[in-house]
C-alpha cells in the first residue's frame, strides 16, 4: 500500500506543475531551452542561477496581442540565486531566492530586428541578448521558484509565483490581478537535439488561479519522512 501511495503522491506532484484550475486566467504558452550559470548544467551548487529562453508561442490577446507575420515573440526567465536543495526519495527540489528573479516577454520586428539565436554554452554573444531585444511587452519578478528533478529518469518540472510590474502591456492587466501568477513547466529533460551547453528542453505556461484549490496540510518534515519510509 505504501508503494501505491507513493506513486499517487508522485502523480499529484506532477499535476501540481501542469494544468491551471477551472476559473483561472491564462496568459501565455512558451517553450525553449534552459541553462545554468556561472557553471553550465549545474543545479547543485549554491550561488548558481537558472534561466530559460525561447519563443512565446501563444498569448491571451486581452493582455498581449501577437502579430506573428511581422514580429518574433520571445520569453526570458531568470532566477534568483540557488538558495537551498532538498531531497525527497528520488526527487530533488532546488529552491531559488525570490525577489530578484524575473520573467519578461518581448516583441521584435522580423524586418529590422534580430532573429533569436540560441548559440552554444550560454550566456554567449547571441543568448540571451537576441531574446531580450525589441519591445518589452510584459515583465515581472518571482516571489518563489522551485525546480523538481526526478533523479532516475532525469525528467522534471518547475513552478514559480510571479508579480507583474512592467512592460508596455502592463496597463492591459488590472492592478488587482498583477500579483500571484503561476509559472509552470514540464518536460525538463535533454533530448539529443538540445543545443550544446543547454540543460533541458522546456514547455510551459503562465496563468493566474482565481478559485481556491483544496489542499491538505503537511510539514516539510512529514513529506520527506513519507518518501523515505
């Protein structure tokens, strides 16, 4: 029974990083590749930073209107420094400092702008620079960010909480809903076509939950004990 319960909890953890709840407001979908620095492909050392760059593939037109025939749309996610690491069974939780991590969406002309170029071993001359030029549409800062890696498969996910506070589209977002947005991504893994120096391929979205979700209270110690039994 314990094995079954652990499997169910693992599935619940995965669900935590996926679909928004009914009644939520969807903002944008994106995909791309992530990296760590100053040491590449290193989650474990304190003082490491995490970043994701890639295209914004769709957006809620109430907040950001896309014209993909004439413009390229990109996202840049940058964490605060790695603060703590926790291991629960085969899962490792990497927690990053809130307050100084950011997320930004950009629009760049296809005619006279610069095409986004991942290059290799970022930061490099084209990444993230070619993903963050153009018009800054919407940006915010993290109040929390956690990456979860399952060490057997190497797959993982991340989730963070964002407060939006800048960009030319910020006025499209009522001041009453600028705080508490969820950034979530699945598919952290390294397919063979991942550019050199990048760690994972990422597929994620940003949304705001407006309805409360049922929860069960548990301390961090109880969760770790459950996995380690």
